[in-house]
């Protein structure tokens, strides 16, 4: 059985790191006798230049037909002054919508060799390894009405969710917990919000389907504090859209560099999209020095969540950690000792570690 992977390199370092992930996947395919077929399509600024739109129809069609999508990053100063429908970011929002991606999974891991790169105390972040599961399609971002009222003297935003939207993300989080350490923390504001009261009821009801999973409820304000005072108490965190947006940026501080953070966005039965949490990094684009690890770890998530290849995903993660443990680092991972390497050198080291 072959797996059809669509690559959307995009702009800036997106196009540099995506080929690093492809090299790593090719090493996995040889070692584990798996067949991956790759094809590349345009999105973002390059698509504006080539096709006059940030999201060409052929890109959407190819993604819908794919088994999984890997995306680099979009955007750059060249298109910053474009009108809003010709902005690279429109391509990203458009593809998320076209694929109906409702679950955003962000693992955050404090790698032992990178503890010094975080502004937080090493003894606090040591051993931190958690997964944030964020709802992506509902809540304050999309609730109607959202407008100025009363002649501009008042405003309204609406936090709205259907029960079905809550159930599917909560179920995904329970499933994710079973793939890790069977510990789920549900984050809400149930002391104030009606939406959070329903959320909590659904989490409680779901427990029956996942008897091995231990569940805690934490209020979002307390969760924000605990994330940076005692992050090791968390394994999987599940929360609604806005809380997840804020907490996942906060949690990224644990890792030391944006260049280390992968993400997955999943649909109900359809195709998953995997991308690094970082952007196109115009300041270092074209220099070949970007850290490819966020993109490479995103491809490991693809193997785990879209293809059920847990052994192969583990092999990538173990390889990344072993290269870091040998003190190799890219420029973003300030490290006085050890060897500074560029994008392709880091990629080759990870490929070699996989082949060992
Ligand atoms: P976007 O709006 O597209 O999310 P951003 O403003 O969040 O972009 P990034 O493009 O993510 O910004 O870059 C933020 C900073 O982090 C830049 O200085 C960039 O060089 C650095 N950076 C981001 N990703 C990497 C990476 N993979 N390797 C090295 N440095 C990176
Ligand atoms: Mg950003």
C-alpha cells in the first residue's frame, strides 16, 4: 500500500525545511519498507506570483485527494502590502477550511539538551513533555453576532459551540491520551461560562468510553500559571479555540525555540495537515540555516496520526533527540558547546541516526 503525500512548501524557510522532512521520510521508507509518493503544489506568496491567487484550485484538489499534507510556511515582506484577498495567509486559512480541520495538536517537549535555551528555570522545565489539543472551528473566532452595536457604543462577540463540535474534539483528546500516558487535563472556565459547563459535562460523560484515562479539570487561569510553574504535571491538555491559542503560545516557551515545535491539524475522517508552528522567517530565508526539526517532527506526527505508523514516528523522534544529545545545534538553539550546523547538515545527521 502506498501513501500519497502532498507537499506545500510555500514561502521563505518553508520551502527549505520541507525538503528536509522529505529526506527523512525517504530514509524511513527504505528502513521500514514503506512506499510514500510525493507531489508538490503551490500555496501562499509563490502561488500569488505563479497563479494570481494564494490558493489555486489545483492545490485544494490535490490536498483533498491526498492521504496527508505537509506544509512549510507562507508569507513574506514581498506580499505585505497586497490587498487582503491576495495575502499569502489567505492560502493557509483557505486550505484549513477546505479540509475541515477541527483539531489542532501541538506537542511541546523540553528536550534535555535545550533546557538552557528557555528563559524559564531549567529545574522547572526539565522533563516537560505535553500535548495541547485545541479546537479549531468554533468558539469566539466564528460565533455570530460579532459586531459593533448601539451606534458603536457597545460591541458583541459570541462564544458559540454545538455539542457535536465539543464532542469530537474531546473524543480526539481522549484518543490522543491513550497514545501517550493516559492522563488528560481538560481546561475550561466552568465557574463562569455556560459553554464551559457543557464542555465539562461532555468530558465527564466521555470518561466511560476511556476507562484507562485519568481526567482532571483545571480552570484556564490556573492552567496558565501551572504551565510555567509546574509543566511536568501535564500530559494531554484539551481546550476550546481561544484558550488553546493562548496556552499553546505560552507553552512554546518551554522548548527554547520556535524551530522545535511541530503541529498537526486533523479532520474528522479526511486528510490531516502537518506544519511547523513557526512562520516563513524572512529574516533568515535563503541562507540555508533554518532549523528543520519542527518540520521533521511534524512529519513524524503525520506518520503517527494519519498513517498509524507509530514505530516509524518513534524512530524519527528518537533520531532527533540523539542528534541533539550529541550537541549538534542550529543557529536558533544557542549553545556555546557543541557543533553549529546548517539545515542540510542537521537533516543529514538525523537521517544517519535513523539508519543506525
Ligand atoms: P508568522 O506570522 O508567519 O507566524 P512570525 O512573525 O510568527 O511569522 P516566524 O517566521 O515564525 O515569525 O519567525 C519568528 C522568529 O523566529 C524569526 O526571527 C525567525 O528567524 C525565527 N525562526 C522561526 N522559525 C525558525 C526556524 N525553523 N529556524 C530558525 N529560526 C526560526
Ligand atoms: Mg507566528
